[in-house]
């Protein structure tokens, strides 16, 4: 049985962007979920559809595991395929024996929720707006034996220097780096995926955001063989379906990597366009957390909850920020979309800010 998902600070750790577009929100323009629009592409849908003829057989993850390993230049023993990155957080919380887990916030809340569900007492390091939500390695307690950080971080869109993140490693510490959005960063600069020289490093990757596979659930863990073996023992048999395995193999091949690189460049341009438009509302109290490096931006504005409700009435769903530890009701997260969508949103935002 799950524990109460609401923490002592009143943050609903189980609230995610998809809640904004369920039920009566399904017809809204979606700026709440960080899945790239117009995905999955046709060639990927065709690959997945072709796999359905093999559903009578049990899933065989060897080819997908080898493809992921080759993509990062690693031996297969350092790869574990999972049903999305969210499963990896549960495996880490249940399989690893830790005394003092620390989560660096604001960030994706599932790691802390999984740790709490597994019975752990979780300490937090709260990064500050005044510092641009940048990592302060000295703020992490020396005796923490599990540290979780996102890079680039959801929801702040901060890209921490790889050297600073790697500097959190210590003997006897597991350092978990959530790189679910790293493939949306041009050149994947500051990535730690593929590194084997950082002790205790565990990197999580997701294929659901860039490729539009949130409904299929596919991600993976990169870690030392011993850690992979520990996590694998905590998994059920055949944890990843055949269609998801086919998607993993397809999305880590040369064609997919080239397409993802192009998408990352487009996202960067579209994000710059969105941020420039948001700056026009500075006189109305809108502040963007900058520099933003992910496929989303974090925005602070007065009466954000009221503005969010007005935006819904105008046809746009955005992600509330107050469920993230370290943020409050003045924050919203906006997914980066194409310029036409952004123009429509900015127009709606102007109306929402001036409504009585």
C-alpha cells in the first residue's frame, strides 16, 4: 500500500502534468506535458506496429539492451531496460540499502515519492531562485549515501555542469542523475551517460519524451554491473513489453539519433522564441527562470493559480508549480511548442493577465 503522497510541506508528489489534460482538459492545447508534439514519427509507429505479430512470444530484451549499450559505448552489463524512468526510481528505492537519501529540489517528484513509499526518510536540498536554481554541491550533506538530481532539471530547465554533478560522487554513495530530458539538449552537453569513471553513478534515461512514447513506457538505467544486477533482481519477469523493446532498439539507432539531434536544435530555437515573448510581460510581473535549457520553461507570476484557471478557459493547459518542493503557488511550467502554438498562447496569456 502506498503512503500518503502529500509530504509534510503540503506538496502533492504524485501530481504530474498529465493531470492537467485529463477529462475536461483533453480538448485544451497542451503546454503541461513535456512530450514532444507530433510524435511518435510515422517510421517509429510502423516499427512498433510490426512488432505486434510477435506478441505470442515472451519479450526478449537482448537486442534492445545491446542497442542501448552501443549507443552509449558501454558493455551490456551496464544497461537495464525499464518500463519508463519512473520504474527505475521504484527499483532504486526498493533494491538499494541506503541510510540517508537526499533529493535535490525543485525536481521531478517521483524519486522522492518512490523513496517514501519504500519506507525511507528523505532529506531535501532546496536550490534557490536567487541562485538561478543552480547546484551548490556544498549544500549536499557529506553523509548522504544516495543523492538524486535531475539534469537538465524538471521543472527549472537548469542544465548543471557535468563536472559539478560528477563532483557529488563519494565512496559509498550512489549518485542518481535523471537525464530524461538530456536528448533535448543540443549535443547533449553536460551529459554523464556513458561515463564509467564516476564512482556510484547511476544515470536514468527516458525515451518517452522526445519520441512521444509515454503510453508505451520505455526507459533505461546505466550503472555499474553490480548495481544493474541488484536492480534487475527487484524487477518482475519480462518487465518491458515487446513493442517497447522494439521502440528502444529503434530510438537508439543512427537514424533516430540524427533525428533527435535535429529536434533538439528546433526545441532550442522554439524555446528562445517563447522566452522572448514571455519577456514582453515583465512589466506585468512575469519572470522566467533563466537560462532555460530543457524543452520547458519555469515562470513566476503574481496570482499564478488564477491565471492558470483563466488560461484553461481560453483553451490552454499549463503545469502548476506548487507541487514541486522549493516552489510555491506563484510558479507555472510551460512546455516548449512550435511558434504558431506559442503565438496563440502568448495572446491568451496577455488576456489572462488583464482579465478582471
